[in-house]
C-alpha cells in the first residue's frame, strides 16, 4: 500500500495542478531569496530590523489571501482562486521588477522600500488565494480516504518549489546579473501560467 499512488498523476489536470503549485512556490521564493540583499546593499542599506519588517509583509499577505479565499471559495469554486492567486502573485513580482530598475540610491530612499513591501504583500495575497484553491482542487480530485495525501502534497510541492527556486533563481540571477530581470522573468512566466489556467477554467466551466 504506497503512501502516494501514481495513478492520479495520469490525469493531466491532477498533474498540472501539482506542477502549478511547484512553479508558484518557485517564483514567489524570490522575495525571500533576493530582496534581503537588495534592501541591505551598500551604505544606504536599511537596518536589519527594517528589512525584517518589509519582508514580513509577504507572509502577512498570504494570511490575508487565505482569509479572503475562504470567503470567496464557496461562491466561486477552487479553480478561480488558483487563477486569481497566480495572477496576483505575478503582479507582485512584476511590481518589484519595475522598482528594481531604479538606481540603488533612489531605491533605498523613502518610498521605494515601502513600495517593495507592497509588491511582496500583493505577491503574498496571491499565494494565499492560490493555496486554498490548490488544496480544494487536489482534495476534490482524490478519493475521500486519501484526504491526508492531499494535505501532504501541499507541503511536498511547496518545498520542491522552494528547493528548485533556491538553486535556479540563484543561478539565473548570477548569470543575468540583474535582480530586476530575475523578477521580470519569474513574474512574466507566472502571468503566462495564470492565463493558461484561466483558459482551462473557462473551458471546464463551459464544458
């Protein structure tokens, strides 16, 4: 009796949902992997306490997103939450990419650090929305007696995304030499994924 049967992964929908969770976790991990270095860089860098407060907006956004998803999910269903979550996370990443195009002295003076926090907040809200929709979708695609497996997949896909992000984002950022480029590529890829899932949602809804 395997802990995780491979049979559900023969479904393109089930496998796609798991892959979407990995990709979202990978992309959003850039907030915690790259931005601390940006915020503390050079003589104009923020104190470590201020950096911590800015970074805290990301998990706070995830909490807000999950609370909102709990209210919306009963009316909209799970897949719209996934689509909206990916879209919001993509917007947050692209907001950060635009801000990182500013010269370092301007980036670390006054409003921009708060704006970076706003990007992380939006990204966190997207992750919170997505996680609730992802959990409901995964649970609905598995038999009732495998609900525990569905809960475990949340952790597995998130950790897999973080691990791949730690390696892949770090490599790409060093190769590209631009943190703004890294956020732009991640945000753009997540936006494309959101559009793809939005099309699938419309197709399933009309089918």
